[in-house]
């Protein structure tokens, strides 16, 4: 049985980072061998909604996987089939290329700042691919553009709004009732590098879903997704996805390739970062020195992480309300994760 008293050092570490001004509030959820524990502090309560940023990306990957299972889509299909103006050098980009970040559309990231869904897709479709790019052979993490593409594909295939489809097919079956695809969070994530502190990305519109960055909810909701993935597609005795589907999502789908965004050799599954690199201890947004090579998940910019480690039947979600810069965040998140492993006795 998990109990808060088992994690005194972990909570001390989180508090020390608070004292240093790296964050104020937090939520921490742990699933370990069918036991669950939720902890929180600062202004946050158990049900408080934080911004997940990119930690929410795997939800869209699950929604796409649902379409694959229904044989309405396959990973090798060209984006241009669903977005006819997605042409030129981009016409051979596939759904798989989007999910494993091998599309090379760096200019398309500017679309995320636009104030309507139509303008975003129009901008992405008119953007240029990097010169000499080879789909699947070069890699560069795309924070938002690829997920706007997936959102549009979901809507074209289902004739439903992305929010409705994801809510009905992923969030509700997983009992993620506190999670929204977009909206105003209860706890504001602050850029703690600036004085006075400023909210991070306050100018980005929040009146429609931006599936690469706009999910909000409590950590205990996101943990349910990782519990389902650990249990090969089953949550609360209900099958959400087939085991073969899960195995593909969480296994290598590109191999270790130098990522031109993170500037580090990394591996990816389908919308999920695999703990497989030449040196996982230095991997950006990694899961610490005790996580096994089987671990998989996704981080959110300088503030959150969710991941599962099948070797230990462990899943962890950490959400913090301060963004202190990449280097400090990587130090902070790894020290918290490593303390959890140590206090569970699985080092």
C-alpha cells in the first residue's frame, strides 16, 4: 500500500525547489503494482487543473490508434489524402512521420500562435519542409504543428469535432472526468525566470483545442492513461485499446536518430518518447537514472512529465507550476523521479 509517509524525501526535494523559487504548487501521482497515491501542495488541490503542455500529446496518439483499430486509417497513409493542400515537398509525409517527429516542418510551428483553427491548418499546409529533408531518416521534435495535423485528420475521418471525439473515445472511457482538451487552468504555470513572474504563453488563444499543448487537468487523470498502457489496453476491467495496438505505441518506431530540436540522439514510439538513447542519463526530458530502457512517456515544457516503466509496473505523473528553464527543469524533474524510485526501493 502506498502512503504519503513513504515519500518524505521526495516531498522535501519538491519543497526545496519551491524555496529556490522554481515553483509554488505541484501535483504528484504514482501507480505502483496496482496501488495509487496522489499528493499535492501549494495552491493545488487533488482536483485542480494544471496545464499539461506536451505531456498531453499521447492522448491524441491514442485517438489516432482508435481509428487504426477501426480500419479507418493506417500509419503509412499520406497526410495529403486528408489535407489536399498539403502538397509540394510535403506530399509524401505520412501519419507515422508525424507521430515519430520525422516531418521537418519547422516553419509550421508559427501556426500555433494564430487565432482560429482554419488559419492554423492553412498556414501549416502552406509551410515549407526543410531542404534535403528525408522523411523517417532525419528527426526534429515538433511541439505543435504535427498535432494540429492529426487533429484535422481525426475530424475529417469521423466528421466530429476533435474535442467530442477525444472526450467520448479516450477521456470518458478512462474516467478522466477532470481533463479538458482546452480551457483556463485552475493553477497558472509561471515563467520563474522572469522578474516579476509572468504566466507562460499567455498570448496563445485558449478558445479551441491545440492538441500538442492545450490539455488541462489533474495529475491523477493523466496517471489513468499510463495505468491503461501498463495494463496493455485495459483500464478498470474495460478494454480501451487492443494489446497489439499498445505494443506498437510504446515500442521504437524510428530507432535512435539525432533530434535536431533537442540536439540529442533519441528514440520515439507513436507520439511517445522511449527511454532509449546512447546515454539516457543526459537525454532531455528523460526519466532519471533508475528508469529502465522499457520506460516510455512524454514531458511538458519545463513543468511536467508522465511516464510508465513496465519493468516495475510503475507510472508517475509530476506537474509543477513553474518553468525555470530547460537545464534547471531537467535537474529538478530527474531528482524527484529518482527519489521516488529510491523510496519505493526499486533502484
